[in-house]
């Protein structure tokens, strides 16, 4: 009972230490935020009013002074205590230190970049830009960013855990801001080139002003991304978090953007050819932003595909599976919409432009998603042996089967609800087919996807089962009699035959001393000879005797046993 006391005390001390670190880092985080807010408020009033600080907003000035003069010294004092404790290796290796630096790094980076970019964009087309507020925020948060980046890159006191998080935060934030702003700027330019300039509001901004503001954000975001990706070393980091960020943003999000933009482009072109129910100016309205989304998304997508080629094999496989999944979702949704529109036309052959528009939308999604899925998935070049099935593929099959099965089940429930509602109620206005065509199209598309992926999973399961030693086992149980170490022998027998192993220790081994003249082979050689002796043996039970050797090699005897069932033993 007394032996458990030190363990309990050690566990309690570790819990208290973790709690203490959590409280300290949360307090430090809160105090830094409070001091930053107060200091930025004072700087804003200094830039805007000069020497008259409290002329109008007395409460605001009092709040800023309190936050700065109380929160600032407390934050500095607590930071000094934390910084001195980081001389201990246990403090540097704590997860709390890495979480604190990552959180402050993310907040300060986002706040400073958005403040400076907003200030720069406000000078375009504005007679009196409000520059003092974003300038004060940007200066304060930029200082906090530089301070914490110095701590993150410190040669001794840098965090041991989560050291790749700040770089990932920077590249993801910069890429998202740059890509969205580039789509906005390019979309505005293309819209003007396609439709011509149209003033939406009297006295509104000129088209080039909004485009320049978006370009400022695009350049700033791309600079943040490039700095973290190249100068910050994120490109050279071979960690799971970096791979997940590249696949999630550079492949998944960029793929959705590119396919969505391309689908809208095809949709607009099809409408201009077959469905001109609206004025041409309104019909072409989505074309410019769609081209921009397709171009920028494809550029980001392609870059990360090329960058992923230099990373691990698992990352390349994951990027291909994600690409296939995005394209398959687009193609399957297109199939569902096409079925929906076809049923609408079957119900009412004189359907209006709404049904035609729906049909063209489904065709657009199918035309864009189908070829990309075919190229990424390669359905005609599926694995034919168990050795060629890549890791992660079965997880992808199970995930897509599960998602599509859930969607199909929900669609089936909706179809059943509409059917019973039609049969039991007194609802008028529309046939049964017209009521169920939307969920029915979704049901057919999701059901086809679920069936296809289940069939592939089943086929590969059979391949893996056929290649598994346990599936072709001809021995159920092995009783092994040996004086050697039974652990490696039992493991090798189970791996080779799938049989259960019972070990009997030889009594003539004399404990740890073998009889005179008994020499066993080396362990690897003995394991190899045991597995070879069991090869080709077919019996429910086998007696394996590893006995004294003739010469230098152990004698191995395999005796198949007949299983006695209900027969009576005769003396």
C-alpha cells in the first residue's frame, strides 16, 4: 500500500504543474491583449487629435490609460517571470509554451496585416482617409508580432512542441487573403472587360478604385504567404501539420474554387447558347468573377500539386485522393441535378426556362467534375493485387461510401415522406413525380456513388484477404514442445499459418541447461526451419516437437493429429 504513495504524489504534482502553467499562460495572453488594446487606443487619439487627448471621449481615454498603465506593466512583469523559468528544459518542452506563442503569433499577425492593408487601401479613391486608427493598431500589433517571433526563433528558449504552428498559420492566412483578393480584383477587371462599366450607385467608386483596393490586399496576402513559405522555412518543414495545411488549403479549398468557377463559366456559356431568357447583360454577370475564381484556384491548386511532388509519398497520395473526392462530389451533384431536370421535363414537356436552366446547371457540373475525377481516380487502372493497394485508399473508399450512403438514406426518407404525403393527404398542385424528382435525383446519384465505392472496397477486401496468411491457413492449433525460447517461434508460426500456439517446455532440457550433445540452431535459422517444416501441412491440430539435435542442427518433427469427436475409445 505504501508503494503507491510516491506515485500518487508524483501524479498530483504533475497535475498541479500543468494547471499552474495553464493559468500563467492564459493570464499572460489576456494581459498582452489588454495592453495592446490600450496602447493602440492612445496612439489613435495621439494621431487624430494631437496634444488634446481628452477633449471629447473621456471614457475612452480613461479606458486606454487603464489598459496601458496597468495591463502593460503586469504583462511585462509576468512575461519576465515566464522568460526566466524557460531556462529549465521542462518549461520549454511544455505544450503550454507552444500554444501561447502560436495563439499570440496568429492574433498579432492577422491584426497587424489587416490594419496595414486596410490603411493602404483606404488611400485609394478617398478624399479624407481614416488612416490613424488602422495605423495605431498596425504599429502596436506589429511590435507584438516581432517580439513573439523573436521568442519563437530564439536559439535556446524556443518551444519544443508546436514549433511549426506559427509558420502554418502565416502561410494559410496569407494564401487565403491573397487568393480571395486576387479573385476579387481579377473578377472586377474581367467583368468590366466583358460587360463594360456600369455605375450601380450614383456617385459610387470607379471600377478601377475597387480593383486597386483588392490588388493591395492581394499583394499583401501573397507577401505574407511567400515570407512564411520561403523565408520562414515552412516549405522545408516535413511535419504532419504542414502536410494537412497544404492539402486542406492548397488542394481541397483551391480545388473547390477552381471547379466551382469553371462550372459557372460552362453554365453561363451554355445559357448564352440555349437559354437566353434574360437580358445578355444580366446573363453575363457571373462570368468575370467565375473566370477569375477558376484561374486563381487552378493556379493555387497546380502549385501545391507540384510542391507536393517533392514531399512524402503519403502526402502525394492524399492530395490525389482529395482531388478525386472534390471532383466526384461535383460530378455526382451534376448527375442528381440532371435527373431532377429530366424528370421535370418528363412531367411537363412544355416546361419553362427554369427547368432548362436547371438542366444546364447539372450538365455544367458534370462536364467539369467528370473529367477531373477520371484523371485523378483512373477507374480503368485500379489495383489488381494486394501489393498495389496504396495505404489510405481503403479509408477513402469507406469515407465516401459512408457519406454517400447517409445522403442516399436522407433522400430516401424525403421520397417516402413525399409519397405518403401524396397518398394520405389532400394536397393539390403537382403530380407525385414532380414532388419527388429532386430527392429522387439525389438518391440515384448518392446511391450510385455508394454502390461503386462499396464494390471497390469489397473487391480490395477480397484481394487483401487472399494475400493474408491467416485466410489460407490449414492449421488451427499447434502444440509446440521445445526447450528453446518460445516467443519468436510462436510469433513466426502464427504469422505464417494463423494458428494458435500452445507451448510445452521439454522436461529433458534440465531447466536452463540442455542435455549433453543437444545443440539448437541460432534463433533466426531455427525460426526459418520451423516455418518451412509447417509449410504444406493440413490438419486441425499439429504437434510440433523441437528436440535434441543430431550434430549441430535441432531436429524438428511435425506430427498431424487426428481430432477425436464422438468416437468411443477402445482399450
